[in-house]
């Protein structure tokens, strides 16, 4: 595990990303905000490339992206349902397959999740 990790916060809403970064900072941690549409593969790739340029790489990937429609199933349209699944599942898939893992982590990659550290 990374001893002193920098957390990157990737969110579609810049104000939400900044709020998360502020919370990490107030707890004594380091964090950097990034924004992108997690369902758009070229945008995810651009975001990961920006992370590599700014932070040097990805040590650990934790996918926690979500979209809450805020309605019961009977009141949710099919388009809303599909959008929610696309954000949650496709977003996790795209980020899991995109990060350039550091060489020592490549051997630890399992099912799209990276374990290990520097």
C-alpha cells in the first residue's frame, strides 16, 4: 500500500470534486480534483493522461462513481435507469481498464482492480 497517497477525485460535477478534495484536505490528506464524463471513453483516457502528467501515475484505483436518480423503481423511466447503470457500470469499467499501472503493480492486477504500491 502507498504510505502517503494522493487521492484523485474524478467527478462529473466540478463543485462536487472540489468539495471532496476539501474534505480530504481538512482530514490532513492530499487530493487533486479531476472532472470528466465517466461514460465517455476518450474523456476517461484524457483524464487518466492528466492524472499521469500531474501525479506521475495511478497506484490504486477505487471506483466509487454513482448516480442516484432519487425515484422509486416504478417512477423511474427506462432512460433514467440506463443512464444510472451507464454511469455506475460503464464508468467503473472504463477507469478499470484505462489506468497505466506502474510496473510493480501490473503483476498485482486482478479483475480490473490494482493492489500494491510503490
